[in-house]
């Protein structure tokens, strides 16, 4: 299970440093060098976490932060400010604007990775750690396999798969899935469920098990081996 980390940073050296450390830690990194390219990525697929610099060309990171935190679709994404702005007033402004954490440059890559993992854990449900097995899919701890091959899933896709298998053959509306997986305190559009279901099916497709994640027209989704 690899989380998608969107890095919004116009310094290529720092981008390379982050790319190395994030990959070594098992994350998938998406690069953006300004707010416009960041929004292009976000409009296509929601990342699991954003690393955001303050000083960006054209529009600042604070502007993007406020925009994301006031939008229902993106307000639940954890955002860590990673910036050279190190005054106490800067940190206060960043946190008051909605940042979930604030790290100043120069930074320790090990500490940054630890902070990322801590923020992602907040969005992971307390799942049953016993192994699950259904229709060729195996889930153990926080890893999943399909016909013996590891599945490369984001945390959200893993949670969807875990939820559907745990409640196999029961049909869930999108709104019910949002409450169960994202939490009823997070405002996310229902079409976000469709995006992650599509990505989950794409991950299952090479094993031929994608048909087990089924659409029920006019209602929602279910997991079934039939």
C-alpha cells in the first residue's frame, strides 16, 4: 500500500531530495512546481497528503492552502507546510490557515517522513488486524494481495477494499461509504468514491478479480465473489 504524496515545491534540488526519501520510505511522489500544476493534479485525483512550500511562483502556498481547506472536496487532505519561513508569526499564520503541520527548512528527512506517517495514520481506521480472504484476495495487516500478487493501493483504496470485503455481498450507497471510510466529519463529494473504485478495479484487473468489486446501478457498490 503506497500513499500518494503531492509535493508542491519550485526548488528542483529539494524536489530531488524529497523524491529519493519518499521513494525509499515506500511512498509515491507526485511533483508540482506551482499552484496551477498542483491544482491540475488535485482535480484529476486526490492525493493522500500534500507537502506544500509557502514561496511559490505566481500564487503563494498559503493561498493554495486556504483554497484547499475551504473546499469540501479537498478539506480533508492532510497538508504539511515545508518552508523557509521560520518566524513564529509565519508558523501561526500557516497553522491558522489550515495546515496540519508546519516544518521549516533546513529539515531532517527522517523527521519529515515520521511526520508524514503520523498524519496518514490519523486517516487510517482502526481495522481488524486478523487476515481476511475472499475470492482470491488476501488482506493481512496493512497489505493486500490478489491471487498471490501484491496490490499497490493507496490508503483510501485499501480502506475501501477492506470495508467491502468485511461486508461482502452487502450493497452500500456512496454516502454510506463516505461516512464509513472517510468519516462523517469530512466533507467529500460522492463522485470521489467512483474515482477510487475505478482505481481499485484497475489494481485488481491484472489478477482478473476486478469483477468482484461490483456496481449496483442506481444504488452503489458491493464486493461479491459470485
